[in-house]
């Protein structure tokens, strides 16, 4: 996570928020009052503004007739007010300091969010954005050990077979995998193009593999040949 959290107070103005976003290259700032996080103002909150002609279009007549007064007024506040508390989003995704990174990634994906805030009690102590996960991926790939110059064929085959057994999607088994001089040969069939590609990647990512020779056929073709 990144820490500390860049924040404004509930009495801050929209001008202060815009200045922070622009000068610091941020996509969001937290709104904090005496250590308690009230919400966040992000780029998404500011894309529909009257000043730049992007305010949300007026609702149709039927919405005015049957819609809620509060919704119509909220639309106006969001696009016209200069008060942070009128513009901010109150429902913010939060995690704790102990939340595993895979759960954070799932939260971002399910909620189609760009960031989560890390809280301790009611205090925001950090932020994890999608960009942070990409940076973590880049660092992890750079730290991968270099493949050893030699792996015997038996150990390569054993690693591939063991990896296949840990997954639920492969249609091939141990009898369909052979290795000679570091080149993996796959036999048998596959149920989908996605399965074919996934098994190729599994083999390619195995230490010592110099190449993959794929002799498999789609299982519907294999059944037709029987």
C-alpha cells in the first residue's frame, strides 16, 4: 500500500481538491474528519460538472413525474456544488492491514473499482490501487529466479504432471506428457481452445523447458476418429 493517505477535510473546497489531484498526479483524495474517514473525492466524482459543460443531462419528463425529488437534487449538487461533502462519495471500499492481496484484487474486480483504502479502526492509513498491483507484479517478475542451465527430462515431466493434477481443467493426464532434451510433447485431446492455451502456458512456465510440441486434437475430432 501507499501511505500516508492524501486527504482533505469536510470543510475543504473543490478548488483545493482539484489542486491536489492535478499537482500531485492523484486520482482520488480521502475526506477525513478528526481521523475518521468520511468518504473520497475521485476523478470519477468530477467528470460531470457544470463548469466544463459535462453536467449530467436533465432527466426525462417521466422521471420528473415519478422520480424522487432527492435524486434530482443530488444530481444538481454533484455537478454544481463547490463543497467537498456534496461532491464526495461516502460509500468507499475499505480493507484492513491484514487483508490478503488476493482478496484486495477480488474486491477491485468485483466492484470495478480503481482503489481501496486501508483502515485501522476508523482511521485511513493507506491506499491500494490497481496501479499498485501492477507495480507489485512487475517487481515479482523481476525477482523470479533465472532458469537453471540444466534440468533432467524426468524432473521436468514430473513438475508438469504434478502441476496438471493441481488444476481442474486439464483433459490430459500423465500418459499424455513426454519430455526429451527439454522439449515437452503433449498428446491426447482438449475440450476448448482456452484449455489448450492454458496447458501450453503451464508447460512453458516449468523450469528447464526449452520448447513445447503440441500434438493434441480437439476432443470432438478425436471422438469422430474412433
